[in-house]
C-alpha cells in the first residue's frame, strides 16, 4: 500500500474518532442487556445438552447512562463527519481514495520500526 501524507487535522480527527469509539464500546459492555426494563427468561433445554439459554432481568438504562451514551454517539457522528468530508479526499481519485482511507484508519498503529 502506498504511503500517504495526511494533514495533521485529519490524523487528529481519526485518532479522536478511534478513541471515542473504543470508549463507547467499553461503556456499552457495562450496560444492562436491554435499554428498557425487561423481565428475565429461560429457554427450553438444548437438544443433546444440559444447557438452558437464559437472561437475567434487565433493570434498563439509567437516565445518566442514556445521556452518556447519547453524548458518545453524538461525538462519534461529529468526528465521522469531520473525517469523511475532509477536503483531503478531493485530492485523490477512485481506488487511491479507498486505499488512503484504509491507511488513515491504521495511521496511528506502530510500524515495524517503532516496535
């Protein structure tokens, strides 16, 4: 893949986007399985197994959790828009633009010489 010289503001926006997405993913793992309060359930025993699929009751999300998740999603939308509509992309055509977008997503990963 060819090397690209990305503008610093585009690199910064992509780094922030990656960080906020990771923050959102980590936060989502702490949330109950349902946003709304839901009763638990247990399914019938699986064939040839003693396993019974089940879910404990979900208390739903608290107002604070809903607000925090909405803030993270709004920030992701803002940063995605910044990255996708950056003027740099107009300097590339067709497959070069696709390859550059892929390269940008990995621009903050350490290279073999940095490890």
